[in-house]
């Protein structure tokens, strides 16, 4: 368990853990310093879009506008819906010809996971600009749908008010607490087995009902509209360095194609490990590898839309920086995910899912 402790309460916290026999290791001595250092001074006033720093929603959307002009022959801009606060939820489709099998990427459903949107935009850029033969094969043989920022309201809030905000920003009835955990709000074993909370003040609050949030409702309607072409559903998250697949609501319920999902997991983790960084990823079901989590997007895609390859990728790291991953790690993380996805798609093709 990772715990953030107010410095005023540090001595009390250590006394309690000592009394109960719990071992404590300090991962991050000063979270605020990490937040302050996320935007390097030399990059803070640089208006160019790059992957040396994290960008806000306005900058990201301006960059999307630019690539839609620069690569108009292979890109299409989509607005899949509006957030509670009225912001557009945007997607990019990359397609070199019609009728190709489709792959969908959902990113930044949890607002504080900035590395996900940085990786999603880097990946879009690679699909459009890379001359690597394996990347060109990915770009030209599949239709890609990418939602760089699903939880747009929460993401803006992390830039303006609370860096570690996770949920959406829709108020909850009979509560002063705002927001819902979007990845507990899908209509797939919603609120089963303690895999979410019914308390609006909790970070993993599942909402008043499945798809109570306009963001998750918009996503579900859009994905359902393209499901006949969709072969792979990917959800970008951080952190833990996991490749997760269904199910999240139960440790006992196993997906019927578990052997194939395991085989794909093997090549994904190997491809990442074999890069110069040597980063170790682990794969398995959400419930067995991470924790019980009901109402997730990948469980919904798998069980309700019959998308047989649905994965949640937890990016770097394993806790040293946690949600506040320094910008120096953006490109290494993105390079790892690209290598993993090349292997994942290739194996999916070998197994006749594509």
C-alpha cells in the first residue's frame, strides 16, 4: 500500500506502523517538490508542443488541430461527446484506407495520470511521422482511434487546482464531494464484490448508476458504434508496470481465451524488457494481479461488446515517483509502450484475432 502522509502527522504515522508491526519505506520524501519540478524551467515558457514536458488541455487540443491539418489525408477529428462542464471529448482517427481492422485507445480516464496523455500524443505522432517499418505497418494496416484525454474536466482541474485529482467533476446528489471514478462507472459487474465504493467522497466511487457520467456514457456509445470493426481495446493508465486483462470483479472468473491473453502478455512484456531500459512489466487479470475492480472499461468492452482483446496498461513506475512521473521519463515510457504494442498486435494477428 502506498500512503501519502502530511508532514505534521509523520511522527504519529510512524508510531502507529511501528506498534502494528508494519514496515515503512519512504518512496517520495516531498511530493510537492516533484510537482514543482514537473515543468522544467527551460521548457516552462516554450510554446512548442513536445514531449520534454507535460501539456495542458488547451495545448493538447491546439496540437490536435495542427496534425489534422498537416495530415489531413489520413486523419479525422472526432468529437465523441461533451463533459459535465461542457468541454469537447476529442478523438483522432488515423486511417490509410477504409475497411481496416480497428484498434481503440482510451487515455486519461483518471485525471492525474499525466503520463497517459503524453504517451497517447507521442504514439499518435509516431503513427503519422515514423519511418520505422514496424511502425509503418501498424499505421497503415489498421484503423486507429485514440482519445487522448477522456476525463477532460478532471484533467483541467489537475492543472489548475489539485495535481492529484483522479475523478470526474460532476457533483453528487446529497454530498459535498465531487466526481466519480470513471473506471468504476461502466456497466460490467458494476459495484460487485467490493470492487468499487458507494461513498461519493472516495476516489473509487462508482457513481449513482452505470454510465452516470457523461464522459463514460459518450465513450460507451462511440465504442459501441464501431464495435463491428474493433479488434483490440486498450486503456492507458499509470502506475505499476502491468498489462492487465479481464476480469476485475472476481479472482475466480477467468476469461475464456485466457491462454491467448497470456501468450500476448508474454510477448508484450518481453518486448519491453528487451529494450535498453530493461523495464519489467507483469501481466495477468486485474483482480489477481492488482486488486478487485468492478465496472472497468476493459471488462465492459470484453464482456458486453465481445471485444476479445481488451487490455489495461499501467505505465511506469512502481512507486518511486508514482503519479508524478518526471518529464524525463515521457519518451522512455512511450518507446516501451510502442515496442509492447508492436509485439501485442503482431501476436494478435498470429492468433487470428485480426
